[in-house]
């Protein structure tokens, strides 16, 4: 089909604008990546490097030799793995229970979940509950209050609603109890939705920041995001407590960029393995009727 002059102008301007937006979006990522691999001596001489002449892993070696950095990385890994597993179990169990019509008080439970979505308690009541439960300065204060999102429970319930009840009845005839039905039949059928919600929960736990600031006083329990925030604000590496054989520490800017890259990599590495389930799982609950 031959395009008119107006269509060509619109397509050109549209492409130009999208290209500018893509460039503006990509440039910070490129700059962080380049500075993290720039040789420290070259960075100190130029201060602004777009095309480094010499590449170096000094900043990464320095960061990975820091016990504080590795400890924060481990804390975030613990949050992402254990927190995601616990959240998936609680969310799936709650959603499946609410999807069964024989559950007494189902409407009351649903109303309670809806209220948690519509009316957030706020920071102070949330903090008081965590303190009363004795979880201040405990890493579990970042997991237990975030075990189940009301919105995710409702979406997963709508997925369980679409599973035919005849499957459950057939399993009961074969002698399967409720737990067996859930573990051996329902969960294997729910892998796409579990993968999608697992990714949502994992990203949320990995990026835990504000809750960690509120509940964790001990710096040894900080997740990686809080350590990065301290590094970026203080513009020095005093939080790292590095024990390294390097005679001269790399500039704080290259260390910060290396830390950002290292903190971003785990989520980027997990995403390709869940991508095949993600598109299907993201459609959970989108079709009504």
C-alpha cells in the first residue's frame, strides 16, 4: 500500500520520537555499565567516560571482596528465595480455598481481602503490629507482613475457578484427599500462574528497601538495596569494610556502578527462565464469564 505524504511524515516523526525516548532510556544503563568496567586510573583523569580506552574488573573485584557487600547480597538472596517460596505457598493455598464453593464463610473472607486492598493501614499501624510481634531487627519482618498480596490472591483465585470441578471429583473417587488434590493436581496445572506471580514476588523481595529502613537497625541484616542507597548518598565506600589485597581502592563512582550492575544481574538472569510462563500467567483473570 502506498503511503501518503502525511502518513510518511507521521511515521518519520513517530520513529524519531521513539528513537529519542529509547536513547534517553538506554543511556543511563549504558553509562552505568561502561563506568563500572572503566579502568580506575582513566576514570580519575577524565571523570566522564563514554568510550573507555582500557577496561578493568578492579571495581568488581573490590566489591566482591567486601564482606559487607556479599552479606547484603546474601540477605537479598535469602529474601528473594525464601520469601517468594513462602508467598507462593500462602497465596496459592488461600486462593484455592476461596475458589472452592464448599468453603463456609467464603464471602466474608473475600470481603476481608478486598478491604485490605481498598484501605491501607498506613505506616505507623504497620510498624506497631511488627513491633508487637517482636520482629523489629529481624529479617522475617520483611517476609511475614508481605506473605500474600490481596490483589494476587484474587487473580489466582480466578485462575483456580477456571479449573473444572470434575477433576477434583475424579481424584476424590480415586481416594485422593484435599491436600493430595492440591499438591498432585491443582499445583501442576497452575505452573504458568505460579511462575508469573513468583516473578512478581521475587522482584518485590529483591527490591525491599523502605521496609528494611523501618525495621532493620543492624547493618549486617540490610538487603543490598539499603547498602546501595547508603553508598550512593555518602559517595564513599566506608560501608563496605573491605578486606582486600588491592593497594589503592577504585573511585567510589566506579564502585557504585559495579554494585548497581551486580545487584541487577540476578533478576535479569531469572527472567529468561520464566519468560515462557510469564505471558500466559500474566493473562490470569483477564477473561471473565
